[in-house]
C-alpha cells in the first residue's frame, strides 16, 4: 500500500508519540508499504514553527525522512491546480494540498482530521 502522512501523523511517527493509533503505526512500519511525506508537510512545519504556532524541536527534516525510510513527495503543478476543484469541506490550504496529492497519486492518507476524511480519498484514521 502507498501511504501519505498528514503533518501531525508525520510528527507523531518520528516522535513515537502515543497519540499515533495502533493501526496507523502498523501501516507505517509495515515493510511492504511505501510511506510518502509531502513537501507540503515541510512547508507547514516551517511556517507554523516560524509563527510560534508549533512547538516542536527544529530537527533535520531530511534526516528524519531517511531515518524512518519515508519517501519525499514533491508538489507538482497538477497537485496545486487540483485544489481548486475540491469540495470546501476543509479550509486549511496544507490539508487541501495533501488531499489533492492523495487523490492524484492514489495514496492512502493517514490522518486524525475528520474534515479530511470527508473527501473522496482512501484513509486510515489515527
């Protein structure tokens, strides 16, 4: 299965946080799954940390991806343009971009956000 981590799921996964559900944890560590982390996640973390809205240590994002064997997912023009046609269930631009990426790349999204689960995308609830 090809997975895409929502930003909070990425943070919980690298911290081994107890909020990460057993189902999400199992999917992330399963050797036959490919786990993608979007460039939108790096962007969201950087912006929110810079604004003081996210209190996480400044780690080496690239090293965390390698350490956990996560695959970076670049933002393509096609992803950005697809956001326009999404229903307005969610206003968060980062989440809307992740939804578009999951749809276009046929990825299963791991999230705890109920608004993201309203979209036509496969997901694992955490």
